[in-house]
C-alpha cells in the first residue's frame, strides 16, 4: 500500500506531471537529433536542476531518458540517420518503409511497440528487480564475451547478397572499434602517433557517416525524382496488427530487459539482438527483411525501450549503472543528497517506487506525443530534396561535432560517409560495420579478461565454460546459429519441409 | 526600433572599451572525464556554487580521451584569459613518466584542489582473509591464483599495488578493467577476488555488506570505517608514501592574468566551503582540501614525486622521473 | 538470394584497394604485439584483420570472374559530377568550421548548396538558409549548450551584451 502511494507521487502532483511531460517531449527531440545523446542531455539537466527539489529534477530527467530512447527511431525511419546507436536496427527496415511512403505507419507502429517494450521493462523492474540484478551481476567476463560473439553472428542476417562482403564489413567494424589506446593496458593500437586517435573513433561518428551521409550522397543520384509522397491517413496501427506482433514484441522486450540490465551492455546491443531474433524466428514475413519488414521494426523498438527498465534494475537495487545514462542518474542522486547503493531500497524505498511510477507515466506520455506529431514529421520528408539534403549534411556535421566538441569526429564522420557511399555502390552493406564497432570492445576486453583469469590457458577457458550453466547455454546458442547458417542445414530443412 | 539599435550599439561599444571586470561572459569548464564519472559529479556539484560567486554561467563540457590528455591539450590551446577551465582528476601528474605527454598540472595555474580520496583494499565477502596480514599470507601461500582487479598502468590500483610490492613481493594475477566501477561490479559477481579502489566508490557497497574492507591505505584510521586499522600498522615502511590519494582540481592555462586567477580562486574557494558541497564530499569519503597557490603546488609536487617514482621502480614507466627533474619523495 | 551476375565499373579496383588496405592493417595489427599471447592487446585486431584479408580475397576472386556490366559508366552512374561537387562543398565547410566559426561557414555552405541543388533562385535559398540555421543554432547552442566553434564572430560577447542590455532595460 505504501509502495502504491510512492508510485502515485508523480501522477497526482500537477507540477511533477507537467515536468515529466516536458521531459518526455524534450527527450524525443534529443533522441531524434543525431549527436545529441540522452547522456549529454541528462548531464546538462543535473546542472540545470541543481537547486531544485529531487523529485522535480528526477521527473524531468526520467522523461528525457524514456523519450530519448524512443526518439532515436524518428530520424532512423525518416532520414536513415539513427538518432542514437540503439536505433540502428530500426533504420534497417524503418527507412525502406518511409521510402515507400509509409513513414506515418512506421512511426505509429514503432511508437506503440516502444510503449509495450517500455511497460515490459518497467514491469520486470517493479516485480523482479532483486532477482534480475543478482542474475545480471553473475555474468562473468567469459559470458560477456560469448554474448558478444552471439551478437557478431548477426552479420549473417545483415550481409545482403554476399556473405563474404558482410564478413569483411563486420571485421572492419571490429577493427575500427579497437583503434585508440587499449582501454586495458593503454597500449596504442592503430593510432599512428596521433593523440586525437587515443580515444578511438566514436561509434556515433561512424554511425552518422555510414548511415546519414552515405544515404544523402546516394540520394543525389535521384535529384530529378520528386520526394516520395507520404500516406498519412492511418497512423495509429490497426488493432489486428498490434495483436499480430504482440508475441514478437514481448519476446523482444524480454531480450531487451536482460541485455539492458547487464552492466556491460545497453539498448544498442539489445535492439540489434532482438532484430536478429526476429529475423530468425519470423517464418514467412510479408515483406523481406531489410526491405521494409514490419517485424524488423517491432523487435528493436520493443527491445530498446524495454532496456530502459532493465538498466534501472542494477542501478536502483545495487547502485551499479546498467548503462551510461543510469551512471549519470547515480551522480544526480548523489548531488541531491541521496546515497544510491544497495541500501537505497531499504533506506529510501520511496525513490524506487517513485521512479517506477514516473517511468510508467513517461511511457504513457510517449504514446501521446509519439502519435500526435507524426503528420508534421512525415511531411518533413516530403520537403524538396534540394533543401532536405543540405540540411541533413548540416545536422550530421553539427551532430558529429557535439559528440565530444571536437572537429576530429567530424572528419571521421565524413570519411565514413564517403566510404559508406562507395560500399553501397559496390554491393556492400553498411550494417555489419556498425555492428562490429558496437561489439568490438565487449568482445576484446572480455575475451582478454577471461583468458587472463585462466592465466593464459585456453583449455581452462573452455573447461570453465562447460561447467557454468550460463556459459553452456550461450555456447550452445552460438553453435546452433552457426550450424543453421551452413548449407547442410538449409538443405536438410528444405527436404523436411518439402516432404511434409 | 531606432532607439533599440542605438541602445544595443552603445552597450556594445561601452563593454568593449571600458573592459568590464572579469568575468564579462560565460566561462567554459572542460571536464576531463565522461558524464556520470566521479570527476563529473564533483565538478557539476561545485560549479553552481561558483557561478553564484562569479555572476556568470559556467558551461560544462565533457571532453574525454587519452586518459584526460585531450582535455588538457584543448585547454592549453585556448587563450590564457581565464575563460576556459580545466576540471580534472589526478591523472596528468603521471603523464610525463608514462609517456602520455610533456605537461602536467605543475605547468598550469591551480585554481583549487578540491578534495582527496583515500584508497582501500576491498575483497569478496567469502574471501578467507580479513586484514592485510592475512591477505598477504594468503597470496604467498597461493602464488598466481588470486585475481586482483586493476585499472591499467598509472591508475590507482597500479600505484597502490606498487606501494605494497615495495614492502613485500607478491605473485598474483591482474585482471584489467576500464574504470573502478566495472571492476567493483566484477568483484561482486566473483570475477575478481580483491580490488584496491578509492573509498568513495566502495562505501555504499561496504555499508550494505556486499564486500568487505581488508585494508585502509592511510596513516590514520578513518571515521567512515570504524575498526579498520591503517595499512601502516602492518607495513610501517609505507609511512613515507602516505597520505596519498587521487584528487580533483580546477586549473587554468599558464599566463592567465593575476587578477583573473585571484577572482577564480576566490570564487571556487567560497564554493568549496558551501555546506552542501562539504556534506556531499564527506559522505563519499573524500577529504576536503580546498587549497590553491603555494599549498596546492606543494601538494601537486608531492603527489607527482611519490607516484612517479613508485611507477618507475615498479618497472612500468616509459621514461625516468629524473628526465623531468622530479625529485624522489 | 539473387547473386549479382556482372560487376560495376570500378568495382574491381575498389575490391583490390580493400584487399591492399586489409593487408596493410594486418601488418599494423601484427606490429602491436606480434603473436605474443592470446590475451595481448593485439589479439583481436589480428583476428579481425586476418578475417578481412581472407574475405577480401574471396570477394576479389568472385568479382574477377564476373563480366563487366554493359552501358554503365563510372563517371555517370557511380560517381557523377554532382556528387563530387557536393563532396567538395562539404569538405570546404568542414575545413572552414574552426577558423571562421560555425555560423559563417554553415551559412555559406547552406546557401551555396541550396542554390545549387534546389534551383529556386538566391532569395529563396537565403531565406531557407537563415531559417534552418537559426533553428539549428537555437537547438544546439542555446538549448543544449554545445559550444560550436566561434571563429571570428564573438558570440559569447554579443550574448553577454544582449543579456546585460535586457537586464538593464527591463
């Protein structure tokens, strides 16, 4: 009963209600604009809300977080520029839908699915936080490494026509991720003595270049064609559609919660894994994946919003951030005189239930704001290419600059834009590159930690892997996916289906 | 309308000719580490107090990379007018010997050194040792088996371990993490056994009983850790290195005019006296220093000497401290 | 899967360049830590670059076997002048960003690019430039406090003057 009263704090106070709404609204735009990250926005809000009461500050920040994760899909669908890494998977099928004039429907569907995902995340946070955080914390370096390899298998789904080109692009991405001072030993890797390269190449710069710039350059080929007219008569998805995709959405959301709750992974990996899962399990999609399959939109959008609730799980129960944004939240709680840590739930249970209630509220606002502004957004892509393309370039450059206030990121972004353009011309997909970049560190660091823990003994590594149930499950999944890619398996499947 | 334009123009000319007292525009604060880190948290909690004293906004920007070297390089590439502040942690004091750059805080002007942390040794709850003596005995009895988390060469763990190794030779396995946050998470998950870390990062977990303190790297007992004996009780030889700990400070480029430096120092000193800030820092286990000028220089040189020579003698320095005339502690 | 049946002009050269780059990177990765240990900082780079070399070889062999696509010319279909011109414009923008500042360089870029691509006369371009620039500036500089390069326009001084003026007159 007490919990319920804490839960409702932000629902019954008009001020808190308004702040949550404002936060969510701002968040959608922060998320949608590439280069402006939720992490950055929440940090700015810490200074901005310094003298405020803690509840007011939290409402605004929670709203921005929820809204921001959702907002990333906007530009991914409309312009093929994911607003944040967690929206990369959304661009894969969302942008083709917009190209067909179905941007309104795509945004509508992604909104509803984000909200469903968000609710799953919040639900798990509310009922099972202590169990999930214990589970998440038990992940060993070995398990993280296996998880990374599992993610890398996605190259198979993203390769398009040529697996060899996909593998090439994927390993190139992994390589980009290793550039800079090695985070573990501070050795220089591919830095060629340039200090600016010490911090590596920012994944967001790579992402904006490969997706945004290269697509805008490609569009220059079609200057004589008019922009695609958008159909905007149906925005709220049909109930039949929602019901049809609900099972997939729920499954993707559970992937999202777990991956989000792991302290070493976040919404970006969750969304990509969910996309892969959808592609594997959807038997007969109406439209092929990569060409505008709605399943390819449902899965990542459910997963990345579910990851928000997931990321809060270790933060609220143990004081361990589930991702970069919750790390900033921990700082904010400190500044407001609270002690985020394992005792927070015991000493200040109101914060937990207040946050759960507030997240729920923000999620409802996403539904409202998400479904109301679509017409305007969809119309935006209809604006003439001669105007839209220069603005895309401007946004990309400003976005890349704002990642770290450095011109270096702009150069990388442009470089990858040109590389991406030629890759597209010659039948390479850009998806595997960004996948590699995102997973590179996870695999690199945890592989080395795992091997070091066994004192360099690879047999010890596998020996341990077979004795831990978690590692066994992960290993088995990898082997299964690998086998299912081989020609032998596909032939066997075909034979089986033709017989029956 | 005409009046407005004339008004604006006169205001413009007035402010440029009369040269109003510093600061006449927003100040940019460059934070060396990323959002959500401890440096970020400390700087974001002191800046609003300093803003009040200065009367302008301090626009905070995180500029990460190169163990903080990128931010340092950036601030020093700006004008020496006091409008760009470097807000950082202890790392630059090791740049010279680690080959990460040829500048450190001694080559800048200190506005304020806010606070210093105290390192502690924490261990998994189920570990069969409870103090430094038992711990070192255990490592001796099981060479190479114990997994100790580390945050890379030059990080806090490497220096604390170098201190310990200067007293007793230990054979253990070092598992690297990029930051004490992930390493302490791994400790709770059982991936590592022991981790030297700053008290502030561990205090909440210790209070909740999710890990235990086995050593306090200081000369005196700490009131946040009742009943934990300082490490010098076991290893009196460490007295010459202690007290030692990571710190947070605010710096400007060499050559900034004196009156500007005075104004900034005054503002931040006042800010660091604010009860909210003191309360926040003490709760996280930091010792407030709030020093500038001579006192700060003495502190910075002392930190540099101790750390540089420890690192050099432990064998992972790229260049000798002698090359830079860094005296032995 | 529909495999391509012909290669596009320049594709062979591109794939060859990819192979050369992969070999160079492999050599660089080897230089990090040689084959010292499985847990060295060079382990993953070596693995990644060796896969790159192998797959680049496979791609190249496949491409060589394919016949050249007829009626497709590099200069018209792969890299038409319009792309070159726009790339040059962006390059100019990026080069000028720090020396002359964001506002001026972005205004020049938008104006030229819109005049060239939109072709509705310079008045329309100028109007569109000013509106979009004002929007971007407000969002990034004023709301999210991203310090964009100031260059030769003393933005902070101007803003300080404006805010002084406001506080003095209202």
